[in-house]
């Protein structure tokens, strides 16, 4: 199984009889290891030996989510032991002298996960567990120490996305890491600072290296309103910003077959819909300004049809913008005949949704 041309896991290769026998032996060893771990958990044997057995299992099969839960139980137990040791240390003695400190335990746990993430970059359970481990660092360590772990993982997310720029696990993980770094808990010992400018610049960089990066466009759409709010942008600055984003997507649509671009285009078009005004980057647009933008975009899209007349996304956007224009002005920007031509074309180009377009055509005929 692959996504964006990147395999989820390394594919199995045809094997000889000898290789098959070795594989069966590995399966038996795996089943025995599972039984040993289950027995250890049943006896509440939450020690380092059981943790190592679980590590071996997860290196073989990281999708075994029950083992991740077992690992959490053991780590919590080891944390409690470390706290108890430190509590019993006399003043002047070195803490955790007979065992690992909480920081050491978390560091080793995070180090264990790195090879797994490289081998299985799209396994939910690895990413989920890593966030749990970082959450434990936040809960148990001083803010400055915990923040250092989160900072390293922001660099890790960048590294992972440089290997697969469209890995949505990596993008989702990055958002959580940034949110944690901006939290009051991790900023309690220093002046709070926003990451929004850096994250916006990062989306620009990733889009520049690969226009077909849906996750980068999506991330961009999620931070723009906050970006402008933090810049204390007035209406004029917001219009300049909007014009810049429209110019960016117009250049990107040199390849109109790329679906990821049209989602961001649709996000920008929502700026002109009054029903989304409070959530948009330019909430104070006048009706006249909205109409001017809509008409300009209809003109741009119509020009694109000269070279890409078989692109359903162009027709879809033209129809939606025409309906928005009518909502704003009570008038159609084009003739009903032209609208009928666009509807006929999109029904031919998008037969799986023909019913949807038939319903839309019927509703427009009645309006």
C-alpha cells in the first residue's frame, strides 16, 4: 500500500522455500514473545526486561496498538519509581543514583521511536505514542527541560516532511508540536512567543518545492486568519495579503488538473461569501468589492478554458462563483445558456456525480 508514491511499509518480496521456513520460524518466535509479554502484564511485572520485550515486538509489528498501551503502563511505573527514589534522596546526594531519571527514561523512549518512524512513517500508533511521551515530559519535567524535547521534535517533523512532504501524519504532528510550544505550560519560565510567522514561512517553502502538496496548502489555510490578527493588519493590509494569495494560486493553477490546488482556491473564494465573513482573512469587504473579485475570478477561469476545456474543476468553480455573484447582486454574471453549457460539460466530465449536477440544474431552473 502506498500514498503519494511513498509506500506505507516496505513491500513483501517473493521468497524461496528456505526463506519461507525462516519466516514461519519468525512467526513462532513472535507468538512466543507475545505470550511472554501477556504473562508479564498479567503478573504486573512492570520492569525494564518486559519493556525490552515489548520493544522487540513493536520493532516487528508497530501496528499492535495493545503493546503501545502496555508500554505506557510500564513507563508510568518506571516514572513513579524514579520519583520515589528522588524523594528518598538525602540533601546533597545525587538524585536517581540507583536508576534512570525521568529525563533519561523519556530520552531513551523517544530515541527508540526514531528508527520506527523512519521505517513506518505512516503508522498512527508510533506518532500517537510519541505525543504521549512528550506529554509526559510536559507533565513531569520543568518547563525548560520539557520545551527542549518539543523543540527537537519540531526539527524532527521538518526532517520527516523533507523525506515525504505530503505525509499528513507529519503535518498533523507538526501542528500539535507547535501548539504545545506556544502553550502557557511550556512558556512559564520565559516570555511567550508565537510560532505563526515561522509556520507560515514554512508552508510557503514547502509549497514552493512542491505545488501539489495538499497538506501544506491546508496548513496555510488554518493559520492565515491568526497570522493577520497577530500582525494587527488593517483592512488595506488584508486586501494586499488577499491579492498576494490570489496571485499565488493563479500561478499554481498552471496545472489545473491538480486537485489539491482547487481546495485552496475554494478556500480563497469563501472570502467573498458574506456567510463566511467572520472566519475569513478579509471580513470587512464591501459588497462591491466582493462582486469585483468574483467577476475577475470568473474572467480568469473562463480564460483557462481556452487551454483546459476538459478540466472539471474549472467548470465547478465557475458555476459556484456564478451562484455567489447572483447571491450578492441578484443578477447572473453570465447568461442562463452559458450556465447550461457549463453544467452539461461538468456532467460529462464528472459522471459519478451526475445526480448532484442534475439536482443543481433543477434548483437553478426554479430560481
